[in-house]
């Protein structure tokens, strides 16, 4: 098995919903930040990758058909090279609504992280985003840089831009798959995120 989809969108752009949708479409697991706490050694591997010592990506993602969310989205260029036939899926949303969501969910959680997970996040955000996670302007600027970088530099024939609300059709069309007759998944809303950590 090899990756068929590389998610280039940051966290809080519908990535939890995309994980469920891609698993349904492809019949195989989709890697998400959720996996980091479930797989021993992954936090250290991502920290090392951010510091310039990446794993063998094909070996790392063995058994997965897709990947979305941080930390992988920060490495979309490297994954694009490692999996040259994979679709690059840029999930995105309005920067202000993205900030509102991220600043009330994943960023406070990130700032409370400890141990290997904190080391990973410090390396990841320090080198590929911003460490100033309580600064709206800094975060929105980093978010815009990331989205613009993907739009300008991903091979156009491999790039699909997708927003929450676009549903199945664009993804299925890009992958040559039939649109399911079930509703598109809707997971990990801000309310769900906060209640799960309450």
C-alpha cells in the first residue's frame, strides 16, 4: 500500500472529517495528528524530521492510504516527492475563522503539551509555522504563508483545493471514485474538541 492522498492543509481545516471520509473512500487508514499519541516513537520521528533528519517516508506510512493534518501537512513537499502519484489535497478556510477555531482548541492544547510531544511541536512550529501561538497576527500570517506556498508550488495537475462544505464530489472526482450515498463526515468541531478535553 502507498499513500494516495497527501493532505497539505493545517489543523482546523476539516482534517478530522477528511480522515473519516478518506478512510471510507480508500478502505484503509488515514494518518492524522491523532496517530502521534497512538504510535510509540512518532513524536520523536516528527521532531527529528523538523530538525532535518526525516524517516524513510514510505516505511513510516506503511499501511496508510492517506495523510492529513499536522504534523504531516508541514512536510507536504517532501511527501510529494516520496509519493509522486499521490493527490495533494489542500484543505483550507477563511483565515479569520481558522484563527478563531485554532486559538480556542489546538493552540492552547499545544502550549500545554509536555515531554516528547512538546519537543515535536516546538520543532514543528518553530521551523515550519510560528511559535507565537497566542499572537493572532503572527498565526494568520503563518497560515497564509503555508496556504500560498502550497498553491504556488504544488504541481497543478496533482493539487485539489477543498474547503469544509465542499463534500464528497471534488475529492471523488480527483480520485476517480464514485460519490458515496452517505453524508460527508463532520467530526471534531470546536465544541466536540473542547468537550473531549473538559
